C-alpha cells in the first residue's frame, strides 16, 4: 500500500480528473464537510463516521481526500488485508455538489492504480445491495460480485493478476 499522493498526474479525464491524498491536519475540515444526497444516506455512513473509524477503530483503514485541482470533492478509505495482501476500498463519498461529473469513477480508477502500484493481487470492496449506481460503476470497472457478504453489504473483487 502506498501512503503518499497518487502521483503528480491526475487520474481520470477532462473535468473528472482527480488526485487522492491522505487526510491531514490541513485538509480534514474540508473532508469532514462533505455530504451526500438525502436518498444516498442509506448506502454510506457519514464522513465523520469514517474518519472516526480510521482514527479510533484500531483497524487497517486509512482516510484519503479526493481532489479536483485544489478542491476536495470526495473521500475514500484504503486498507490492505494482512491475510492475503488484497487492497480494499471503502467509504467512497463524493460530495453532493460534485456528483454527476465522473469523480466517483475517477476515484475508483485512482484506487485501482494505487493497488497496482503496491503490487496487490486484487482490489476488494463492499456495497449496499440496493445501491444500483455503485453496483453498475463497480461492474463497469471489472469488479465481480463474489457472493460474499460483509455485514449487510455484498462484496466485489477485481483481480489484478495477469
């Protein structure tokens, strides 16, 4: 797993280009201000919850800010499974004011590149089974629903092995 920025080149094309960097003392307030649309609240926790999870749960999650240029447009978490080395993506939130512009897809592409850069064998994630938008996005990026369940969410995996 990489701990630094995704690199100098933004991931995604055109207006959807994003960079993914660690949440820091300098950007955490902008990250904490992110919010989703009311109808999406059943599918994701608040960014406050995810930040607390990363800081206090003692687990593997690391919080990342999603930028378009100098503006924070989203949040996502990364982790590595110590048992099999797979890279995990969690808590993807794109601010309601920034949705519909390809930032979710660009963020996932950036996370897949982070996993490749870390030589992880696969990328895993979980999603609410009723979240058709997330399910379609992940399938379009090559994630396969495994039938595994994490709490009340389904699991998808993308193999990075040749």
